[in-house]
């Protein structure tokens, strides 16, 4: 009798011990989950933009651009990395250019940039980079320069050059120049036509060709200014028969005395056209104002932007004198 009772008591005690052990382990795990992020962050990158309700995190790994529009809510936790541990952080610490590690909660919207709610933001208060982040979206030369926009082409001397962008500028655009390896603050007034630049864009780019987007960082190289001349044979040689300043185009004919031999060609006078004046074998830089009715011209077209066989966009116009 005593043996059976002892055995029964032992079983009850063991069962009770096992039942109490599991909740203790789960409770500890839940406390850890609520205080610190688990696993690897969804993105490690830099704050490209930040406001009261969210931030744009930009990651340039593998030469590409991965951006996540990260909502910051009352449930978002901020942690300062301290060696292998963390200290309590706060939202007001976050600054443009700061390197961050972000974990997200809930589903991520499949858009560009992707959108999600940040659950944890881990950062280092001293890891701030106010300059451009990663590789530029385009590196090329300014072929048109206006007060609020400039046109950049990777190689303006090439036909069929696909790398071209209209760069919209605002008071948020930051300008930089280099002195050796140091990045120094610059100004927009230093930009010149033909100058080499590296440009970073932010936000959505216009779905067009050439592309168009807001420039956030511009590094310019004052020592590298080029005057681009046409290469190879011209695509068209004729006479200007009409200048349509209102619609920014000119009409040309290969031979006005025999119009039946060649249809009139309508050429767009884009801001990025390079004008040259030819006197004998010499070329000197010209301008749109040098074009007159009756001027003999040679034209090099941009084949990427052909609208119709009789409507073309020019890259170079040489005015013969």
C-alpha cells in the first residue's frame, strides 16, 4: 500500500514540475521578443528622407537600389547599438544619412518603393553621412542647364546613347565638389554646360525617355568641362527653309530648287543640341541664334528619339559659312 502511494505521489510531483517549467521558458522568450529584435534586419541602409510619420531607407548593395518607405508609429521601438548590446533610443535621434538596421511588422506592400511599418530601428548616433550614398544613378555631362532643371548625358558624342536624365533641382538638392578625396559643399551657381557631374535621384522617376527625377545630390567636377563635337558623317545636309520659334523647330530641305527629290524634314530644336559653326575646315562653338533662314547646315540625329521618318531630334547642328 505504501509503495503504491509513494509511486503515485512521485508521478504527481514530476508532472507538476514539468507543467511549471514550460510557462517559465515561454514567458522569458516573450519578454525577449518584446524588447529586442530577433533574427536579421529586413534592410540595412541609410535614411534618404525622413518626416514625422516615416522615413525612406535606401540600400545600395550589389550595385542596385532597394528602397523601403518605412512608417514610424507609436509601436516602433528605437535602439542604439552599443557593441553587442543595445541602449534605449528615440525617434528624434534619426537624421538624414544615418545608417540604420530596420525590422518590419506585418505585410510589405509590393510597390516602388516598398512600404511597411517599422517595428525596430537600430542605429548608431555617430554613424551619419550627409553626403550622397552609394553609386550615382547617372554619371555624365551637363548638356542643357536651366534654373530648375539640367540635362545629363553619359556620352553626348555617341548616337543612340541610352543614359540620359532630366534632373529636377530644388532647395532640397545638395551640391558637392571634391578636393582630392575630400567631399566639400558646393553650390548650384558653379554648374556649367559641358561639366562632368554625378547625380543621385530620389522618389519616383518619370516613366519617360529620357527619364526625369528629383536630384538630391550632385557632385560636379569643375576641372572636367568638355565641348562635344560630332563624329562621323552627318545624317542630313540641307538648307533651313523655315524657323518655327513658337514650336521650337526648324524645317529643312536638301535642295529647295528640287523639293520633289527630298521631303522637307522637321527637326526639333532641343535644348541639348550642340551648335557649331564651320568656316573652311575649322569648327567653332555656335548657338541657336546663329541659325537663319537660308543657312546651310549639316545635322547629326539622335536615333533613339525618332518620332517619324520626317520628324527627328538633332544632337549636333553644324552651320556652314
